[in-house]
C-alpha cells in the first residue's frame, strides 16, 4: 500500500481513487480507513492497482429496501375500509328509511253500453275474469269502496222502485226439472227473443244473487238458444249456459257495488226461470232461498217406477210414455200399466235421481205389443244404464214377433242415477216395472 492512501480502490462503485481526503471522487462515499504498519490488521488492504493482486476485489454494494410491498398493503387496507363503511351505511339506510305504501286505485264502475264489463269472481275464491259468453256463478270486486250499504235485502219479484222494459213475468210457484219448488221467480213472455226488465237500484246493494233453473214442465225440451243475461249499467256481466234438457240448477252471485241500473234478460219464456232473485249486502245469501226440495223417497219398500219423478228425458214428449190403459201381449195376457217409446226411429229414455231414496233394485217385464200400430225401423230393446257415464246394467234380447216374455232384475246398489231406455215405439212394452229397497 502506498503511503498516505494516495491511491485507493472504492468498494462501492469500483472506481480507482488517487485522492487522500477519504472520499471517493466518483460516488462520494467515505472510503474505509486502513490502519498502517500492522501485520495482522483485520481489514483488507486495497492495493494501488487491482491488477497487482491475485485475489479479485468484489465490491460491497449496500441494498436499499423495496418500498412497493408497503404501498400494496396500504392500498388493500384502504379498499377494505371503503367496503365496510359502504355496508354499514346501506344497512342504516334500510333500517331507517321505509318506502312509501302505494295507494290502490279503484276499478271504475261501468257507465254505459261502451263500458267494459266488470271483473266477475267467485265469492269465496281468487278474483278471475270470465268471458261474457260463458260466465260462471261468481262475484266481482270493484276495488276499494268506502260507500256504506245499509239497504235491507230485497226480492226483485217484489221490487217497488222504477223499472223499464217490463217484459218479464213474475211467478209465485216455480218447479225446476228436479221438481224442487220455489215461491218466487221470473220468466220471459216470448220464446224467440230476449225479454228484459231493467231495475233502478241506485247503488244501494253489494250483491245480486239468484238461481237459474229449467222449468219442470219443459224438462225434456232441447232448444238451441235459451239463456239468461245480466247487465250492470248497460254492460253484460253474466250469461248462463244454454238452458235445456239435462240442465242442472245454477247458483250465481254478482257484485253490483256502484251499479245504478240492473237489467235481467231471459230468452226462452217456457224453459227458463230465474228464481229467488235477491239484492242484498251479505255474502251469506243462502238465507234468502225459498226452495222446498223434492225427494224421491218413499215410505214403502217397493213401489211402481211411475211413483218417481224423472228429471231428464230424450225428447219434448218426455222420452217415454206412461200407459194407463189395458196392455196385452201376444199370448193374450193382460197388464195394467206400462211404458213405451215416443219415437219409433230413435232411443227413447228418461233419467231418475235416486241418490236419497235408498232404492237398490229395479225389476220389470219386456213383452211384444199385440196391438197393431206400425213397424219400428229399429230392433226394439230395453236397456238400463248407470250414472253420467252410462255404464250398461241390463239389455234385453231383441223384441220381435213371437219373442217370449223377458223378466229382468237390475241391481242399483251403487247407482245414484239411472237411465231407462226403450228402442222403438210400436212393438215393445215394459210392464210390471218396480223399484225396491
């Protein structure tokens, strides 16, 4: 080593220095102090020329810490703080701030012929909107209504207010096709057009209830266009099914809140009756019924079938004809009463409802008519069917000239309804027909 450190190698920037101020002339770092004249100095002595030494000089460069991890941690903490503050703010908003409750908008009441019919829904079911041509027993809701309805229940047959049309007829003794009796009803005056009466009810009632029935005297008629309509302030709100043979009584309740004028239309004066037509403010409208139910119950355990009322038949003539004059068979045997058909070229039938009378057996005798009257175009037979699906319970052998007498016994154990059918009009008779328990 040269005296006074005139030449020195910088370990920080690897530059050779020739100054003696103890600082590198290139990087400005303090040069290490090297003790002089010691044989066992712990420090490495830097030679004047690095090439003069066999051992390469490895510069020692201080490493400064990288600041980027600190920045990343700080950013993550900031994001977390923002999310927490946002969540707390949203929770406070949901707890303290409630949305306003919407006010329901009332449904407008029909006011003229161009108004759409109000919604019609069953009184105890969810609201629904039926089509005007096929409405069902129903009740309509017109929304929020603060009007007070305090008028007493009123039968339309005793309505004392103003009316227009006046084409309907009031009946005080009505029987439906099941022979149930009613004290009040309405009917038409002409069969081929719609007969109407409009009642000015003045928005005094909530409900209009009634029953549509087929008149007992026309229980086997089958006209194609017999119906009932109801109009509220000029708009149709109800139309019945076609009322004809096989029609079952139909109960209807309509919501008439807000209605000023109520019009009833009937097409088919002889077939239809609107019974117990009541305006009221109580959903429990059953209390206004005047029906006295008919029953086929009999005190005796065995009665002629003619003691029972049938509720449906195949034709306007009644389906079957009950014969009360003397009947003879081919062998000359005499019978008191019996049945025959009304049309020679079709099936003639009547239906009985025995659901409440307890009868379980039907018996009878099929004979060939001895009296000349013509020739049937179909082969005469007698048949008995059960219920709506017409499951066959009995069918006789074909009845022709020389046919022997046929006795039959049919079980009605599980038959709430049955049909008695005769094919042919002239050649066949059903005699000694009894029903028993």
